[in-house]
């Protein structure tokens, strides 16, 4: 075998090993990848059925209901175009309330209900998860805090 063929063989073997390693890494990470959807996106994606995804939007006003077992909570998440019923079994975050931005992680059931494994509520009045803000901006319904109350800010007074 000539030197040129030996070098070509090493390059081909090296590239094959690199491709196999990349494939194995991607395969092992695929179970940890969770995609974000708005209710409108999730209803349009039948492939998301039964797969773990994140659903984000606002908790629809008047939709929060506690089941008789005291542990299960049912509510609707909306992106102001469509809404999706959510069932969550567990303790909700302290900041969870109607009209609040929320991200829930779980899967869509065949009956159209989203079964949540985890509920994340925003942590203060100004925070909105970037994915939720993007979905609300796309629907034309999101108004950043900077547009509200301009000119109503108090100017700090200088002490004499």
C-alpha cells in the first residue's frame, strides 16, 4: 500500500469515526430537547401529540378551577388567538394567577388537553419569557411596559 493510499485510508476512517460520534451525541441529546409552542402553534402541529413540549402564553381569566382532590388544577393557556386546556397535578408556584404569563412543560393528550408536568410563572411584574413575548408580539397583542405610563415617572428630587 502506497503512502498516499494509507493517508487516504486514515482520513476516511477518521471522518467516519467523527460522523459516528456526532450521531451518537445527537441521538443521546434528542430526549432532552424540549420545544416551545404557543397554543396556536401546538394546535397546528399534530406531530407534537404525546411528545414533551413547552406551552407558553397567558393564563386565561376565569379559567382556573381546582378539582375535588385538592391537588389537580385545570386552567386554560391562551396566546389571545386560541386557548388550550391544561391539567396540572401538583403545587402551583406562588406567583401563578389569572392573566399572568406562564410556561408549562408536558404533553398534549389525544383529547386535546395539555397534561403539564411542570408550571413556571413569571417572577415579577416586568418579566415575560422571551418565547411568550415573541408569540404575543406575533399575534399583535403584546404591549411592552415602556409604552404604558410614559411621562408619569417621578423625577428624583435633589436634596438641598
